[in-house]
C-alpha cells in the first residue's frame, strides 16, 4: 500500500486532497472510522497529515521556521459538553469507547512514530492500532513502551517507533508537518482540504467526499454512509479521562 505523507512546495490546486488527523482527538478518531466505513475509496486517495500540539523543542523549531501553532484553551463547559457529545456519537456508531487518562503527554511520541510507520508503508495500520489503543483500550499512547508494543504487533521496528521523538530526522519532519498546518490554515481536527476548499469537523466529511468525487469520480457524489450498527455498551471500568482541553477537538 502506498503512503502519502507531508509534501511541501506544491500549489494548493495541484496538491492531493488532505486529511489532517490527530491521535489525541476523539472527533478525529470518529472521522477516521466514518472515512473507512463509508468512504473507503476516498481513504486511498488522501494525503494523511498528522496534527499534534508541539512540545517545547518542536515549538522552538517551528518558530525558527516562521511558523505558528493555533491553540485556544478549552473552557470547562466545553470540555463537559465534549464528554457528552462524544458519548452520543460513539453510541450512534455502535462503538465501544474508554476515555483515556493523559498524564504529561508528549504528542510527538505517537505522531512521529506514525511518520516512521509510514516510511514502511504501514502508516494507516499504525493509525488504526493507535486509535484503538487510545480510544477503545484506554492506553497511554504517549508512553514509549506502549508505542513499542503497538509496533511489535504490526511487525515494525519497535525501537525506532518508540524512540521516534528522539530521532532528529523525524523531529524535522514533524516540524514540517506543523508548518503544513500553518500553510493550510488548520485550527482543529478532523480537517479536510481539497484544492482551495476546507472542511472542518466530522459532519463535513460527506461534503468533502462530494467535492473530491466531483473532480475524480462524479458517480460517487452523494453516496450515503452506511447506517451505523446497533449501539454497543460503553466500557465503564475506566474513569472519564483527563484530557483537559486542546486544539484538536472539533469545536
């Protein structure tokens, strides 16, 4: 399977459609599920681009390149709303979810590991496994040991993926990924870009798919996403998480 990652220096009209995703965001996870369940044809045509809040080292390198990262702290009221909203959305999709608890997360750990997996043509498989680990198993994907375990499950180099945040080349590519966010005006996820058109949020996926289909496969325009299956009970053995607000939410 070919992998498309961040590419620089191309005009917007000639760049492929882009999907900005974050392994942190529940809305990004839901958009990923909707993409695979209803628009598998589109998933193969996208350039997959990671969105993550930079740590101090990445933020400094980003600033040195003239970039910026849009961050708006989330209010308590919005955080409580998201807990309710995501619960509703997972039930609608028949997904079983466990809220993770984040303790001093470094988001380069999983997102630079994604770049390393993409180098081996396994980026999407890593995304799938990391989303499942975080949102359905309640695992801390910023724990290097967890990333190493996920890599081993995928028959990838566990040491390389677990230490991706220490790799100078992957760090540089992570900064380029952050610069791409800045260039495309991405302020949250899920975020989709097609030529000059931008689509933000899980509920904009259908419109994005139609926009891409209009230029590549008009027969697919207006295709409906398959109805969600029966709701599965949500896991209750892990307490609601400590994801205390970030720029990755759809809202």
